[in-house]
């Protein structure tokens, strides 16, 4: 059936049509460490609000139950968070990325739950055009402007 303008009827868009949940690499499900980090951040009341309304929440929470939280829970910025971060080399940090579209292609200042600070770049390729938020397992973020030796910490 065609609408008045001659175009076919379409279902209205849903909020979930503007989210992307995928992984880079071969992980079939979100890593349990990322879920454990998410649960720990919820318990500490440190989880950014933009993370809460994504389709990834239930899966991450299920995966994290019964798993020990990683030593560093996250790197968090105003519009992106890297859960269960790990450092595969001096040029990158990896982990489970959840980011809003405003972070696409931007270098952001990220802080850990302990107050450590570093700049990381969110590559364009991790947030496709037209998505409001994206979640990617096994994302690698280049260190932007600082090397790991430049990481600062307020802790003695």
C-alpha cells in the first residue's frame, strides 16, 4: 500500500534503530571482564548515564555475574567509556567501547576510576554514520597526544 505521496508505507523508526552493537575481531559475545567492570562501576555509582539505555546492558550484566572485576575498570570520557581496558602495546588501549556519536573521530580525555588521566582517539570506523551510540567489543583506541609514560595519577 502506498502513502499519499506515492511512497510505500514504512514502520516508524525505533530508538534501537540508532544503536550499533558489534564486535571487532572474533568474540561472539561481550567479554565477561567488561561485564564485571560494568557491575563494579554501578556498585561504585561511577557509571556514566549514557551507558545505561543501550541494548548491551542486559548482556553485559549477565556476562559479568560471577566474574572478578579487572584491576582497572575503565577509561571514561564525557561521551565514551572503555570497559576492562588493557594495553596491547605502547600505542593503544583495548577493551569494550561504548560511545556516543559525538565522540566519533575525536580525541577525548579519559579518566580511570582511580583518577588516572589519558587522551585516546575514538576512530571513525568504530561509530558508523547514523548511530546515536555504538558498543564494540575488542575495540582498539590509539593513544592521542600522550604515551603511556605520560599517564598521570593523583594517587601517591
